[in-house]
C-alpha cells in the first residue's frame, strides 16, 4: 500500500492511500491480476489526486508484468467510477459486497 502525498505552499500532506494486491493466475489462466483501490481524505477530494496516482500505478503495474486489473467501486460513487474509467477499466455487471466490479486487461502496447 502507498500513501498519496501532495505538496502545497504550507508543506507536504498525506491526502490518501493507494493499494494494489497482486495475485498470480492458475497454471491454465496464467498472468498476474492486480486488485486496486484508492481512498482520498474528504478535504482533498475533487482535485484529481486519485486519478493521477492510479494512472501512475498503472504504469508501474505494467512494468511488473501485470496482465489484468480489477477494482470494486460503490455504484453511487461517481468520482471513483471516473477514476476507474480514467485508468482504462470497464464496468461489469458483477456486484461484490454492494460494489460494482471494474476490469481491464493490460495490453503490451502500453494501453490498459
């Protein structure tokens, strides 16, 4: 897990967290899947911190050989849906614990 940091004229602040849990697929499936999540403290929401951090995380995951990315987003949380969309994930019909599953494949050409 990583902390999201932001610099301001008054110093540096932790504004949230970013997490990626990597799981290897079965022998038949192959590949590595990353389940990603982000949380931004209320005073810092709406400033693009989660989107920027998640986009950078996607680059790092690609470098690690990750082949698929998954996120779970509450259906009423438009901002997190926007972050998922911005990192190339597609909303699915699957619902887990009240949250919609988003999924994306990592392509070798650099596109999510």
